C-alpha cells in the first residue's frame, strides 16, 4: 500500500463525516472548478455592465460598484475575486490528488498535460483581472509583469517603459485590457472542454447541494470581507504597501527578491517537470487492454456507451455477420478497467458452451471469472452464505473470506455483469451477494459505481433480472481503509438473509 495515498485517503475520509461520501468535495474537485468558473462569469458580466474603460473611469466605476451598491456590485465584485481564488485552490488540489493517486500516466496523459496548460491559463486570466481595476496593486502587477517579461529576449523596447510616466497609460490601453479579459476566459473554457473531451460523461456540474453550499460560503465571505481597491494608480509614485492576493500573485515578490531570470527558471522548470510527469513516473508494466471477440458481438454499442475513457469506437461491420456495427478498442486510451465486459450482453455465466464475451480483458477472462465464482460458491457453508464481489482498487474483500463468505476481486466493480449476481443466487448457491467498490463518487475508473448501481436498479443495460430478489443484495462503497464500513454492510446483509427462507428461482437455463 502506498503510504502517501493512505495519508491522503485519511484526510479525505475526515470530510465523509460532515459531508457524506456523495457530497465529499474532494471527490468533485473538477466539477467544483467548473462551478466556480461559472460564478466568475456571471459576476463578471454584472461588473462589466457598469465598468467603463478609461484610465480614470476604470478605477472610478469599480469604486462606485464597491461603495455605492455594496449589496449588489460590491458582493458581485467580491464573488468574482473569491471564486477566482477558489479556482486556484481547487485546481491545485485536483492536480495534487490526481498525482497522489497516480492518475496521470498511460491513457490519462492527455488530461494531465492539458491540465498543466490550464494552470497557465487560469493564472493569466486572474493576473490580467487585477490590471482592470487600475489601482496601486494593478500598477505594481503591471510594472512587475513587464519587468519580468523584459528579461526574455523578445522585445526590442522594454515593455516596462510603458509604465514610467503617468501619461503613458491611455484609455486605449485599458480598452485592450478589457478585451483581453473577456477573450481569455473563453479560451480557458475551450481548454476546459478539451481537458475532459476524452472522458465519457465527465462530471462538469457538482451535486446541487455542494454547488449551493459553495455559493453560500462565497457569499458569506464576500459580506464579511468585501474585496476593496487600493488607491488609484499613480505612475509617479512607487506603491509602498500592497495587500497581495497570494493565490495569484504569490510569486511576484520573488521577481525582486531574486531576479526575473530566477523566477522564469522556477516557473519554467516546474512547468516542464509537470509536463514530463506522465513519462517520468510511468509504471514498468502495462496491463493488457480490452479485446473484441466479434463471434460473440451483436454490435449493440453498450460497451461503447459505458467505456469511461471513450476508448471504444463503433465502426462498420467487417466480418460479414448481419449487424451494422462492430466495436474497435483504441489501445492507447484503454484503462483495462473491464467496465465494457460488465456491459456486454454476451457476458452470461449461465451459458453451457465455452464462455467468451463480445469484449474481454485477456488477463481476466470471463470464463476464469466464472470458474472462480463456481469454486468460491461450492466452498460456502452455513445459513447466511454470502458471495462478495469487490474491486482491486477498493477495500480488499478477500480479507472477508470465511466458511460462510466467499470473495472475488475484479479490476473495477463495473466489470461485474449483473448476471453474476443472478448466477450466485438463482440455485441458492449463496443466500446473499455483497457488491463492493471504491468510495462513492470516487471510482478509480470514474463510472464503475454509477453503472453498477444503475444496472442493479434495472435502469441501465444489462439490467439485473426481475426475478432476483433485491433484499438479498447489498452494495458497499468503501476505500482500502474503510474496513468498518464493509464489515457493517456484510453484517447487515447476513442479518437480513438469515431471516429469509432459502429459495431458488426456477430451472430455466440460458444457452
Ligand atoms: C481549470 C482547471 C481544471 C478543470 C476545470 C478540470 C476539470 C476536470 C474534470 C471535470 C475532470 C473529470 C472528472 C470526472 O468526471 O471524473 C478532470 C479530470 C482530470 N483532471 Fe482536471 N481540471 C482542471 C485542472 C487540472 C490540472 C491542473 C490537472 C493536472 C495537471 C488536471 C488533471 C486531471 C486528470 C489527470 C484527470 C483525469 C482523472 C481520471 O481519469 O480519473 N486537471 N478535470
Ligand atoms: S477496459 Fe475500460 S477503458 Fe478499456 S475499452 Fe473497456 S471500458 Fe474502455
Ligand atoms: S457490448 Fe458486447 S455485444 Fe455490444 S457492441 Fe460491445 S462487444 Fe459487442
């Protein structure tokens, strides 16, 4: 077990008590960033209605917004600032979390690399925003930024010269700033879309209560500590005391404490290192990716719809069978999670002939899964016998094994076709089935829990058969450290099934 991951998990688990798993903000950081972005956009539109571009007007209108309408313009301004700060915090935590859980290599390199570009874009947008107020902080940021850029051999004339005298800054300059401040967030949004493009069903809206809670927290902060301007910019003076926004402007003092070149080395070095992370820290072995078996595929598209990383494409059929489409797996995108196997209608343990599904993981063949299930079921004894299906990334269900409990672990719980639950219960080979996976909303392969719940609730294909009694099934979403949660779920299930008469439902067999 990775000690960093476990410490991080413990930290995240602390939030499960007040928020519950479903609303734990750690599990929704990407969606929270999206939400904060929309808060910034809406508050920005309000500010823009009153904002006038001009050296004097810019400062004046921001002051009027802050002081003449504190409960509208003032709150909107503060919301705009604090939601922007929130984006930085949530983004850096989202990056750290993906890093600690090793979610950056292989098929995930694209999300990681576009994420690093997003950091730059977020910072550029935020820093540009500070210029818009044209107060002493804007003056400091303008001068420091241009001096920083002047270190690069890009410009024939030093940019910082534009801020030497009061008259150097014109209305046209503020106009240009304002144009940039509208264009950049659009570019940011485009990159946010690109960032999640390879993910099926990416979570870009947090759960409603989390969104409302976040907005309320920002509102309270805006009322308690409204965002205020410094004095109006005056290029004839050197700003003395500046209340820096450390979230965006943290590295700025280093430009003077060290040198512009040293700050370029720091920022450039960190960026290059981050960009290289997927290749520097890639695991030595690669798990085999999903393979299609056209003989058992009817082109139903379920695997295509369920794949969390859009690794499957449906293409015109080439094997002469009377179906329109066939799935094709892109090995570069496949996470080897097996969710497609759980989705395929051919993943039927009841079949008498050799069991091969339409799509399979070569190192986790379905016939082996069935043989292991048979073996586990045959060994069960007692009056509350439970078959547990778990996930390699979650709590290790093999620790639950006893005479009355058999356990099988899969790469992702989404790999479990609902028919396996039916298979374990139908001839009363087990009295109950416990289905366990990662913490709710924190599936290692994003959609495994969601699809499993929908399949068991008979809302998504392949649906659990109507004949299977739901009272005999328990689900439990628990991370590697959540021993108590799994044991509680197992005890609850065993207490329930021990009260139920043993039953088998029918002799009908599928071929
Ligand atoms: C504006 C900033 C960002 C936004 C809005 C954003 C948003 C998102 C969203 C919505 C997801 C999908 C979550 C899901 O449905 O499972 C995601 C995943 C991901 N993000 Fe970001 N992100 C941002 C910045 C970053 C940064 C800075 C990094 C790292 C450098 C990063 C790395 C990743 C990775 C690796 C995934 C894939 C995780 C997985 O496969 O489970 N993101 N991001
Ligand atoms: S194993 Fe997972 S990532 Fe690969 S094709 Fe199947 S569902 Fe998609
Ligand atoms: S789910 Fe199975 S049958 Fe349907 S397209 Fe995919 S491989 Fe073929």
